[in-house]
C-alpha cells in the first residue's frame, strides 16, 4: 500500500511517496514531489505498481548498476553501437570509480533528482576540474539511461541535471599558413636528399608521412596506423587508428572517423613507393612501421620527425629553458589537420562534406573548431544593402 509523507527540508516542503518494491532490502521505494497534488497523481496513475516491478531486482545499488554498465560497454556496446575501445574503457572505468565511491543515500530505485544534484555538488566541491566533473556526471547519465531501457528503474532521474563547461574551442586553433606549409615540405625534401646518409635514410620515411598528413587531414594516430591495403589510386581509406594508450591498433574512435580521403597523385606515389620498397616487413600491414615491425610512437614521430622539419624550415621560436636558449617549434603535427580544414573552407567545400572529411562525429564539432574561418571566408561577401536589398537586386 503506497502512502504520502510530508517532509520539511532546508530547501522547502516536499511530499515523499513510499510504495512496495521487491528490488530493495527494506521492501519499499521512494519518490519525492514538490506538491501533494503531484504525489497523489503518481499514486493514482498506477506508476507505483509498475515502478516496483524491476526486471533485474539484483541490480539494486548505483555501484552494481555502474559495474553492469561497464560490462555492457566492453562486451555489447551501448544502444546498439560497437563495444568501446580499450582506451575508452579505461577512461570510463576511471570516471565510474567516482560514482562507485560516492556514498549514495538510498537504493537505486529510491533515488530522486535531489540525490543527483547532491552528487553533482560533491563533484564540484572536490579537487576535480569542472570539465572532468562534467564527464563523470555524463557517465552517470549514461548509466541511468541504460538501466531505464533495461527495465531496472522506471525512468532516468538524472535527466536534465548537468554541469556546463566552457568550450575547449573558445580560443581559435593554431593554423599554419600556406607559406609555412610549403616551407615544411621543402624542408622534408631537403632532409630526404641530405648528403648525410643517416639523415637521408630517416627522412625516406618521414617525408611521405609529412606529405600525407598535409594532404589528407588525418589524425596522427590514423596515418601512423595506415594499412597498405587501404591505399587506392584515388586516395586512402581511414578505418583504424592507434588507441590512446599506444599499445594497440583499433578501429577509429567513432563511426564517423571511418572515411575516404582523396589525395594528390604525387602523394599517393610517394606513399606507395615507400610502402613497396622501403617499409620493414610487419604483421600489421603498416605503411610506416617502426624498425621493430610495430607501429611508430606518435611522440617519437613528433620529436624526431616533425619538430626537426619545423626547425629546418625556420618555423620555431627561441625559449629559455634552465638558462639555455632552446628552439621551440611553432606548430604540432595536429596543426597540419587544421591546415587541411582551412583549405577546404577556402575552396568553399560544403560544410557537411568538411565534417565527413575531418571525421567529426557531429557538425557541431566542425563549427566549434572552424566556425571563425567560415565567418572570415564570408566577410568579403557582406555588404551594407541588407538581406532584403540583396533579394530585390537578384
């Protein structure tokens, strides 16, 4: 038999419905409302009976729900998607540890939105960054959503409770200019033709990597994992990447990352020539394997390859480190990807096509990163005749 209890709290008066539940040790679950009318409506609707019948009564705590969610991520995949990569799973385990650590006041079925708000406050008062706290709360949202669709709880009580953070793209990304890119490529040409045999041999591999990065807009973890079979007469198929731990090659992080990118004929010839004539034999079908037959380390590529090209091209600034002047490159390998996007925008490529070529999961990401370039590209089209004036002229 369900009943209603009036409760006085510092936040005001609430009305708590207590109803029988087989999924809790006490035999009861609770739901809180701000008005007596809403509490009575909940009882009269018959939802107390539905809510008390969990399809998984053994999942009765947030900790158990979170553990099950992690297993689903690893073995099944959420909402019909593929299982997550090992790197993503490790991130989820780290974030889930905060959810499991928290002292939840009630069983899973008795949680209310104020309990989620209290957890949010606990996160924000901790030593975590606001962004990290937001990601942890997002995991809790996903846990509650999964428990809802699997019949553990009647509805997602975390819905609508979030932590807003500033976009990581508030500051425009660093984009090399055309002259800088040409200087980088000339530097790679020069190093590959060096009279020093060791330097020339090293740049026999680094040169096609640099050209490919500029010409494709691929992420470093994508082009360093490129498969020989994915090179065609027109370009490259991107369908795998080195995972975040650097310990394995996996599929791209999202489905959107799997894409085909057209390349210039010179780049295709250069990449194929290296793969066919100079690449070390390996078990991973890699175009650019390391000497041990495994994939190259991204940091090694940046330190021994890209940074050297920047310095050779004069693209550096002097920085004092421990009393000594050190040449610091002006760009990172990832900035070549931004250059690629800027060229697409300059050529007025359709925004949806840019999203596809960049491998962005949503068009919002494309707009967040490159929206300022889209604005700049349209500046010369803006006149003082107004929108209606333009229509009348047409």
